[in-house]
C-alpha cells in the first residue's frame, strides 16, 4: 500500500472513530443546574446532545439522605426530543437533592450520570 493510501486510511478510521464517540447522548444543560440553587422547584428539565429514546431514558430524584422522591416517570418534552422532563407533584421542600439520569440515543447508545442541586424555600 502506498504511503498516501495509508494516510487516507488512517484519516478515515480516525474520522469514523470521532463520529462514533460523538454519537452518545451527553447532558448539555439542566434546570435546576448541577451544583446550583433553585427556588420553588416543580420540575426537572435535562437537555441532551441528541434525540432520546423515550422508553429507555430515565430521571430519578433522591433526597440528600438517599431516599427516592417518588414521582411519575420522566417524559420527553413535547416538541423537543432532546429534553427529558420530570414533573413533580408538588414544590420540593428545601434541601439537597441528587438527580440520577440515564439517556439512550435514537441509535441505541446509553450514557448515565448524577448531579446534585439545592432547593431553597
């Protein structure tokens, strides 16, 4: 194989690898924000880098002590397939909370993570 052809082959493999790495849904923004403080929290909104598979993407909320805050399942926002929304039954009491999320992209790639925020009265 000629040196030019080898270079092109390496370039194409690297280009494909970059495309595969970018294909995973990554958390881009959230409300309340990771590490932030928010008042009157009635919903969580998590925005991802790509469209989500609604049936496989989840958001769970826990109190600072690790107890689950039982709420209905998160749903993909109407008209925005990149945003998961967790509507809360009532305003969160003041305290520290952990958000655990899992996101599956339309291509089947799964990512997950956690973050904390503080709710104030």
